[in-house]
C-alpha cells in the first residue's frame, strides 16, 4: 500500500493499493463510501449497506452507520447478528432461569434487609417509648402522684383543686423550656414564662425535693395552696410530677418584684410613698390570711421583697411558697431546719429551730424597713454598722435618727408622723423575741390605719386645691364674661 500524499489518490481517507492485474497502483474510497478517489473530496457519499447487499442474519435488523452498518438482534436474543458471525441465538433456558433466580434472590435479600432495619427501628422506638412511660410513672409515684390523686378524689367537688399537667403540655407552653422563656433563677429553682393551649399565660417553676420524706408534706402543701383564693396571693394552678424535679404552675404576674423596683439597675418604676404604703398593707393582709383564715394555717417562711410580685396596677402578690410549711391543727410551732434568706431570717428561729407565724412577722419587718429606707436587707458594700438593715434600722430609731435614713424619694410625700408610725410598726416586728412581736393581723390593721389617715389627708388636700381653684375663678367674673362674649362673637 502506497502513501496517497505523493500519488494520484486525492480524496480524504482514500487509500492506494498495488494493482493485482498490472504494475502500478489503484485508489479506493474507504468502506461505506463511494466516489472518485482521484479527486479532492471525491469520497463523500455514504453507501447505505442496509438498502443493498449486507451480511445481516435474516432475524437481525440492519442499522446503517457512517462507513458501515450494524446488525441488531431482536430483544431476548444474543449474538452479532451477522451470517458469518454468531448470528442471533436464544439464550439457554437454564441460563434464563438462573438469572431470574439470582434477580429474585437479590430482590428478596434487599427487601428482607430493609424490613429488618425498619423492624429494628420500630422495636427500638417501642422500647424507648416504654422506658419513657415507665420513667414518667416512676417520677410520678416518686413525687407523690398517688397521694395527690387521693386528695383530688376527696376534693372532686372543689373547682380550686390543683390540676395535674403533663410534661408535653408544659414543654409546648415553654417551647421546650427555651432559655429565652426564663423569668428568673434563684435558690428555689428556675421560673419560665409559658402559654398554655387555652392561651392562658403562666409561670412554670421547677421545685426541688431533696428528701423522699418530704413528699407527703409537698403534696399536702400543694393541695392546700391550690385552694388558697386571695387577691394578694399568687394563685397556684397545678403541677407536673412526670419529671425528676416536680414543676409547679402559677398565674403569671407581669410587673416584676418589689425588690426590682426598689433596688434594680434597670429603669423600673419609682415607688411613691402612697404605693409603698399600699404594697405594705396588701402584703400584710395576705400573710394574715395565710396565718389565720385558711383551713390549715400556712407559714410562708421566706417573706422578702423579691417574693412580692406586682401586677399591671402595681397590686402586690405574695409568691414563692417553696419553703412554706403547714401548721398541724392544735400546734403553734414546728421543729424544722432553718430555712429562709439571710437578712430576713428570724434570729430566734435560727437559734431554736422552732418555726412559728412570728417568723414571718420578723421577715415582714425587714420588708417594711426596705420600703421606708430604700436600702437592701443586706448591703456588703456599706460600713459594718449599716450592712444588716434590720439592726441598723432599730439602732437608728433608738438614736432618734430615723429621718436620716428614710428614702429621700418619699420624705417630701409622706406626713412625718405617719413615717414614724410606719417605722414603729417595723420596729415592733423586728423584736428579737417572737412573743413580743405583734401578729400579722395586728400589723395589717395598724398599716391600714395609717393608710386610712393618709387617704383622708390626700382627699382633704385635693378638696382644698379644688376649692382654691374655684375661689380664683369666682374672683374673676369680668374676665370670664369677656371670654364668653368673645366666644359668642366668634360663633356669630
């Protein structure tokens, strides 16, 4: 075969061959093409072998391609489809059976594995669900659920009995106890803001029970407190016992605590003398109600300004009964571990471990001193003599220095004799001997007495101001007439 570039073969892809008949060579177009190989672009037209003679087996289908053709066997047959090749033959039935069996086997194994995985997940889910149910039941019983159910059955006719919430209800209400829902944190636990399914806003508090022996007392307190219905006591709506730490559900009070308004760094409302006097009267009335007017006397045991909440109208609401104790009938005191907040803690109960209603009276005396002075119960940044407000307040009264420590924000609003009367009540509450302290009922009555006198004074001053304004108007009739005439002229 010769190189066409130096001979007469000019068409692309043409080839030259030695002539078999004579000396020299001949030019040919490639297979599947036709034309004159001696001309440039002479081999251009594709020959359709499928339209003429080809070597396809009679059952095969001819497929023309540039420069040639293919023979395609029918579906289900195999081979190259050419007569001089393997032609088109049907596969061995046994091979087909084997292929089918292999395919079926693979499909069955795949389905089996998938079913096994699904079954495993289902069993795992069922086991975990069962464990969760058992754990909830364990916590429910551990936290006194059976005792609570007994109380609910006994008080089934009462609409005030505590409701038992599920953990799912409270998770939904707090967006799974989202950190952004936290209202406050303290020694008694964390309080979350939540919205129940009926759109009631609540405060949800985690309450810790450290000893199994406390379960009965906890449930008794829960039942009693759920039946307390006083406008100045935060209402306990119910509880959830399905968690390791019981959850208590209270009504939501939106305007913060007295402590925050007195001592907070944020821009809280300034409490006027009128407002402070009202808060003192409302709180005293609520504590007197707990001590005397409930079916079973309740000692709060942690009275302080941070446990007095304020609603939209700055109405006081006593809260946080986590440390409270119920006084059994026929008893006036309880032997108990010392519990409360330093600065408010009754020194006598600290020494004797005997809890009485006078312990609340002492703590309330500290609250009164706070309202009057604007100082904290404990201030470690103050001089030693002034760190403990109760001691500093009593000593200041003995030294006749009361007006030196009264909050400057109210000194010009209050009548001096009423300030002294208020301070005298606080001093009586802060007596170191419990038997020498007044009862909360007596305290509430005395504060209401001061408040009544202040109301009369405010009314008299208001009437006096109104009279003075009327007198001024009466003394200037000509001006009024002129103004009236001018008004009529304008109308004309």
